[in-house]
C-alpha cells in the first residue's frame, strides 16, 4: 500500500509541528520550504489538518500554525485514515470495471490488509512518532 502525497505531507507537517510543541507557531511557507514541497500543496494539507482539529491556525502578522494538544495525542493510523479519505486500495468499479469483480475475493483481502496497515500505525501517537530515536550508548572495551 502506498500513501498519497497529501497524507505523506500531512504526517510530515504534524511531525514537524510536534517537535516544536503546542503553542509554537510556524509559518506554512517556511514548512513548505523545509519539507521541499510547493506552498500551494502545503496550504491545502494545512487546511485539512485545521478542519480535523490536529492543527490550529492564526492569521495576521504574528500568525501561523501550531499543533494542538489533541493533535499530539492523535493516533497516526487514525490521522492517516482521515487524510486518505477512506478509499479502497484498488478501484474495481471505476471507469473500466473489472470483469472479475463479481466472484473475486481480492477486494476483501486488500481491504483487510489496508485496515491492518492502519491498525499497526495506531500503536503510535503523533508525539511518539515525532520524538527523536534514542540510540543505545555503545560501550567500548579498553
């Protein structure tokens, strides 16, 4: 399974904001530059994150965006589900419907795999996933 660029960017934005913590404002154009994406794409993602309550935004001279306390505790799988929009892995009924769709079990198997993917991400909160990795100290024998 592959996440859309929209979801990928959404997760990167919340991770970047989580590092700074709630209340610390960041500008969308600065985030776009740091994450090497277009400003237009980042503003669409930020608008969705605001609608989800993961991020707050303030306009004006001292405005910007910041992660909310709810956003920090949000499960990564749930956030990915919300950003992805609930689509299926394959589109069996699209413009050119699959002739095998009536008796096929692949669609159900892929739906189960997709849910397993999200469930595995649900073990992490945004705050946990944004925390720097701790590398064990290597002891050297003298």
